[in-house]
C-alpha cells in the first residue's frame, strides 16, 4: 500500500537559489511525523509543493500515490494549516468555513461540528479580523478538519501560540494520529515537538539530513556522538575549532562541548594544537543538541567526522 | 461547478464590497435621474463615445437616456466587482485556501467568471427597475407618460444586461491577470475615466474609426443596439458584444495561464 505521503526527489529552484534539493521521505498513517529543520531549510516550500501551491522543479509528492492536484475533492483527503494563509478580516468565522464547505459539497452541519471540535463555537459569528493568533490558528485547524481528511499537514502550527495553546495543540495532534490520521507537522524547534512526534524528517539547506524515529534519535543522543572538554584554554580551543569550521558550544568558562565529534577526531586536534586538557569525555548532548548538530553543523563539520 | 459558483457568491456576500457597490450604483442612478429632472436635460453622454443625445421627456429615447445617466456608472461598478472578486483573494491571501480547495486553478477563474456574469444580470435588472421607477416619477412630474418608458424596456434591457455581463467578465479577466489589487483598480478606473478617450484619439489619428474596437466603444455599440443611427462611429451591436466578450475571455485566458504557473508562497 502506498504511503500516506511520499516525497521523491523533490527539488525547487527559485532563479539561482535551490530551496529544496532532491528531497525524499515518507509519512506513515497513524503516526505524527515531525518535519524539522532551521528556518530557511526549505520546509515551507516543501509543504507548499506537496499541496500543489508551488510547482516542483523536479520530483514528485503524492498522497497514496496521487498528486494533490489530481485528487478529487482534495479537502476530503488532505487538511492543511499553512503559515501566511489568511482570512478576509470582515468575514465571520462560520462564514469562512461555510465558503469551504459549500465549495466541497459538505453540509453546514459539519461546519458547526468542526467549530465545536476546535472550541470556537462561542465566537462562530464574530469577524475574523478581531481574532487573536491562537483563535486564527484554531480556525485554520477547523478548516483543515472540515473534510475529515486522512492526512493533516501543519506548517509551524505552534508559532504565536501561548503555552496553553501549545499544550492544547499537542493533545490535539496526538489525538488526530490516534484516530489513524497521518500527521506531518513542521517546526524549527525539536524541543517543541519532542512530546508530540513519532518520527522525524530532518532537513537542512533543502536537503534531507535524516529520516528516523524519535526513539532512534533519542538513542543517538544517549550514546555519545559528542565530546566534552574541560580545559583552561577554552578560548584557544574554540578559536581552533572555529578556524576548522566546527561548531562548538561553551556552556561553562572551562568547558567546551563539540557535538558530533568523536575522540578519534578530537584527540589529534588537541595534540596538534598542544591544548592542555583536564578532562575529556564522550557526552551526548540532549535531543536538541543532536538536532542542532545535525542541522546547523551539517555543513560546518568537516568530512570524516561522524555526524 | 455549481458548488464553486455558490461558494463564490457566499464569499462575496459575506464581505461588504458588493453591497457597497450595489448601494453606490443605485445612488448614482437615482442622482442621475434627479439631476436630469432638475436641469431638464440629461447628463447622458458621460463618455465621448456614449453617443447619448440631450434629454427631453418626449423623445423616444427616454429610457436609454435615463439609463445612460445612471446605469453608466453601474457598468463601472460591475467591472470593479469582477476585478475585486479575484484581487481581494490575493490581497488577503485567502487565495491559498481557495487553491487548496480547488487546486485546478482554471476552474477557480471559470467559477468567478460565471458568478460575476450572473451578478451582472442581477445588477442590470435592479438598476433598470430603479430607473423605470424613478424615471416614471420624473416623467409624471413633467407631464410625460411613464408607460412610454415601460414600453421601451424590451428594447433597452437586453443591451444593458449584455453590457453588464460582459463588463463583469472583463473585470474578472483583468483581475485574474493583474492580481495586485491596487494596480488592477487603478488600471480599471484609469481606463474608464481617461484611458479609452486618450487611446481612442491616438488610434483615430492613425486610422479614423479605429477607436470603435476598444472595450468602451464596443460596450456602447451593444447598449445602443436598438438602432439609433450612429453612423460608422460604432460597431454593430453584435460586433460590439463579440469584441467585449473577446476582451474579457482573452484577459481571463492570459490570467488563468499565468496563474496556473504561479507559485503561491
């Protein structure tokens, strides 16, 4: 059976900029897949290509084998919440949903049902212009759920939400996956998604860095993949690393953390530069550190260094 | 397609713009008729190619002259509605949601063309009713016969309705191509207020009578289809209608083509 979402060799070139570069990944039904990467990694462009809003330079993106533009009544298959989607400020929340319901042949009863689902019943007849960020986000979610789709695509849905809103969103996303939906949710923060996702697709500079399960990612974080150096010459060490374009963190005055580095690589570097070391140990950073080293360090770490 | 058209109508009626345009159309029609009553003549011939004669209550062209004074703005307003029904989507970025529902973008343009055309009929009929009603009052006050006005209705109405439908289509066509709302509105108003007169004069300098092929002149030809002798200034009424339709559909075709290839970011 084809995957809920399958992306194959997807590429987007804007004039001279390659925003998405030969990207391939899959999203399974009944699971939440985090689509992670720093801002500017090409996440939004990828999602918009999936939804037929942006044309792909190369490659394909399909839902159970069909491109979005070929879906008969796509709202019944794929629901999406995108950044920079907007509402006509003078239109009332209920009217906004009615417009979509009418276009896709859904009864208006479904509109009220969906409004209740996201907790907007009380403001259903208010103009969207007066809505807060959180309310708009809920209205977007209501729009996405209107057709009871089997796939949900959410682009940075927690942007602009307060802590309660984020908590509500987490529960909401988990619930959607538990009912068998495939959920693809993008974020530039892994920490925000840690409690929500089952799988991760990590991208940087438009390229796929890693597709795996969250459990596997946690494993990597647990079993090292980073070095902790205690040294009185922290400044000099950081300078040396910077000169070699290796990302390092400096959590304490005499401690330097090098994510993704192995002792086989770091030992010779320390010896060559005659850096005094008081303590040297493997230390896997937290999940977020692994994520950071996988993305920001993606090109900074020279070849031969495990990443 | 019917669902899409009903959805488009829902989009329009849940915003204020169509109601504002309808209100203004009725207001201008009423004012035009009042003005003709006060001055004893018609302000018809708003545009050089309008071809309306001075109004006297006893000529056979009462209705058209009345219509010319009021409905003349109605055609601008219905075109603006056509422009706005598409450019508003880009201005408020609701187009993202629209294309998620209807990823085949040509269908979206088609549904807007049909919706605007239907509204063209509706607005023309409303304004004709307003004109006949207000005109009857004016004529009665000047001891004219309202029945003469009503008798002219079958002769005038088809042309007016045709003009409104075609201006609505032209508006959607322009909007689908010039999706920047401000640019589209300036282009439309500019053409109505001065553009056609200027370009027409230029064209006529090149070859006399060329200006009759322009959209406004084509509209006048269609509106005047009841056979007032306008010489060679205008196309025959059907020719004017065909030209208008061609302008509208060519713009819409270009617009759909460009829009289908456009990235919505």
